[in-house]
């Protein structure tokens, strides 16, 4: 069979003489055309005008199709075959854009580039443009990946779990509402940090948090010894119900805000410094003694702050029952707050999401991306040696048995 050849030198020379022709774009078109001609010749068993006993079909003209690529929109002439069909391997059925361009659009969307800006980006590449609906359609390929990530089994034990929520704006029935996006992250018995799950809901009430935590249990979450969160009443009730036997750590950062709100502004710095002395104690017993001393000091001038400090003593110092190496990261929800901050940096560009599905598409993809970075990192969140101390602690009831009992 004859093999089609191309005089590259004369081809490039011709293009350089024609200043109105984009060299790279035309080069891609010619190469793509050559690939298709070769594929058709192989499929029908004969080159153009060749007589061959191996021929199984005949060429029957061409059909045109536009192809969006990184170098611009190209018009291809796709060969037609009689007694059979031919579709180029370099194209995808029912898609005008090449895979790489789809990847560019998806990546731009995930990085927080708005659909309007994606359209500008595509036009800058020399492509005819892409509508907002087309960007959304392309990005729907992420839905299955996000679903798989958020529903994957949770393997191994996770002694530490952080829980927190943030809010995003979503359009619903013509109105713009705030939707709670809750996230759970954990550290397993090997000291590796991971994102356990995420969900959206209308509010952070007890029912919603309970449903979310039950989902984590069904997926395999176990061995929880310490749960770190703020003091949201619905969340506290859900934690006590689902993670019976686990200790609850009240976020120190949120607590300090609540405490100082009960103190006149002029005295806040002094009170904050005195209360922080409690957290520098070497062990739980010493810290508890210091806390009661500080509360007695505050009582005469700031009785409300003193009462809050006394009432929150156990929840505030729960992390001090755990290894000293871990305490700095266990006393607050800062680890998950930083994650929320990064997610919001991306979602802020979108502003208002058209649906909760589109919100979870972006948030879930960002969380999956972050989880991948944590898993491939050579640095563990806590060392294996320090985690061995945690593994010696006695856990509470098996959450799966509890869930079966209350379901």
C-alpha cells in the first residue's frame, strides 16, 4: 500500500510567505488531515486511487466539521466511507473541542475563573468562543468524580476529627439564599490527614448535622476519640449523639471571641492575656487549677466572663488529655478554617451559584484536590511515634453499633 508523504519544507515555506495564515493552526490542520487520510487508508485497505485485493470499502467524499483546539478553531474535512463508517481517533463523538481544551476549561473553572472569563480565555486562544452554558456542561464531567470522592469508604481509625461549616450564596426559586457547606477532616492512626466528607444544607441545625455524621459512620468512620468544633448547639447535640464516648474540644479561638464579647473593650487585651496563661500549663491538672484561679480573679469585675470560663473548663481543656506533640493543633478549628478560606478564595469569583449541585461540584473538586495533596505529601500531620501514644488511649463505644441502635 502506498504511504502518503508530505514535503514539510515546502509547506512551511509556503506558510511563511502568506502572512495572513496562522502557521501553527494551519500546521495542526494539515497534520490532522494527514492522520485521518492514513487511518481511512488502513480501514478500507487501500490508499487513494490504489488498486488492491485487500480493499473492503471505498472513499465517498468528505464532510466538514469544526474542531476547537488550543491553537484555535480548525475546519477539518473528514473522509466518508461507503459500506461502513469512519470517525477520526483524534476527535470525540458529539464534542467539538479536543480533550486538552476541555481540561483547560475545567481547570480554569475549578481555579475560580468565572464562566465569562473562561469565554474570554477561549477567545484568546483563537477559538470562536464558548457560552456560559457550554462551560457548565463541560464542567459537569466533574460531578461523577466528586460523587465518587465524597462517597468513598473511610478506611482505618481516625482518632481526631474536625467539623466546621461555612456559607455560600445560591440562587433558588428566583431568590438568593445562604447555604451551609459543612466539611469534616480527620487524622488517621498513621498521622495522615484526610478529608472525610462534605455536604450542603439550608441550615446548621441538629437534624442536618446528625444526618451528616451518620453518613460518615456508614462509610466506615470509627475510632474517634476527640472531636473539635465550635459551640454551635445543633452541632454539639449531634456530636454527643453520634460520637458517644468521644471527647469534645471546644474551639479556643471561637471561645475567646465569645468571652471577650462579655468584657468592656478597654479591658479585653488584659483579660485575653490572663486567660491565655491557662493554656501554657504543662498538663491538664495544672491547667484546670490555673483556669479556676483566673476565673476567681475575673469574678469581681467581669462576672459573666468568669462564669463562661468556669462552665467551659472541661470542654476548653479536653485536648490536654492527649499527647503534648498534638495539642497545638487540637485546641481549635484552625486547620479546617484554613481549608474554608482557600475554598472561598476560589468560590468568591463565582459569587452566586445557580444551584447547589454547581456549588458542590466546585467545592467537592477543590476538596478532592486538597486531599490528593495531603496523601502524596511526605510530611505527616502527626508522627507515627506520637500517634502510637494516642492508639494506647481507650476509645468509647463503637459508633456503628450506636448508629444501629438509634436509627
